[in-house]
C-alpha cells in the first residue's frame, strides 16, 4: 500500500486517539504535523507537540513522550512499514538533536579525512546511529560502521580507502 494511502487511513484515527489521550490525561497540548526531515526523506511525518504542558513530555528522559508514542503505535497497530508513517517530537527537540548529530558527524568526517585516522563516537541509540549513517552516506572518503554490543554500540568513522582494522576500544577513541 502506498504511503499516502496508509497515511490517509491512519490520520483520522490518530487525531481521535490523541484527543482522547489529551482529554483523559488533562494535558494542555497541541501538535503540528511536520514533513519528514531532509536528512531522511523515507521517514514519515513528524508529530511535534507544543502547549502549556509540553515540558512534561520532556522530563525524565522524555518518558511521557515515549509512553504516548508507544500507546499510539499499539492502539493504531503501527508496525512494519506503517511504523515509519510518523515519529514523535516535542518542541522540536528531537529535530534539533538530529541536526546536531549530523553536524557532529560532518565535523568528525572532516577530521578523519584530514588526519587519515579513525574516529569513534560514544555509545548511542539505534536512532542516533541511523542519523549519523544517513548524514555521511554521500560523504566521499569516509565509511561508517556500527560496532560494539547492546548499550555500548557506537559508530566508528574510517577513511574509505583504509583497510579494515580491529574495532577500537571505546576508551581509546579520539575526540574532535
């Protein structure tokens, strides 16, 4: 099913569900539907929350925002391809974070090109790693690799022409 058709099916249910959540939880929130980010055109629309209670969504590592996101995805059965129809944000914080990660990735890639040495980012979520991979997918002369296990998974940038080396230990990473 094409994305536009999936969206047309999901949007009315989404609006109704969010209204119910806001009313029952007595949250003074509104939202704006934003287009996908330029760095990831395959991503879906962004649901950006605003309003008097918006800061509540960001407290404790965005726990309430994650809870609403989980509830919406479960209630609307947004799995598989449908899961990428929307992403959730509050006051543009996640978009700002994505822009910061992309900028950091480009700076690190420039350093790798200049020095010819690898650069390791700290451990990060799969979402943040994806942002870096996408930001550098067309960056000539640098290749990205995710390395490590579980919570220690991170990205290492290597010069594209360098032979594959053993994964660097996190403590040995070079900083910008």
